[in-house]
C-alpha cells in the first residue's frame, strides 16, 4: 500500500491551488486578446454528380447481403 508520507495535507494542497489559480481571479481587460469579427461567410452547396452512383452502390450492397441470406 501507500505510505502516509506520500500524501499532502489539506493546507499544502490549498497553498498549491492558490499558487496555480491565484488569489485574485478577476481578469483585466488587457488579459483578453481582442477578437476580430468575422464577416459572414456564404456557403455554397454543390450538387455532386455522384448521387446516382451512391444509390446504385446502396442497391448493390443490399442485393449482396440478400444473396448472402439466400445461400442457406
């Protein structure tokens, strides 16, 4: 098992937390990076000519699995 000297006391943990987080968590305006506004981006939808092939591929897959079921 683990020896008691491997554990830290509550006060040690609290001190470490205060060092990491800091006593004063309030941020100043200079802490924030100014964000540039992004113009609205127009997204154009493109219709792929592969849509017919996709339906054919789905039909092929379906017929393949149906043939596997009929082999019994």
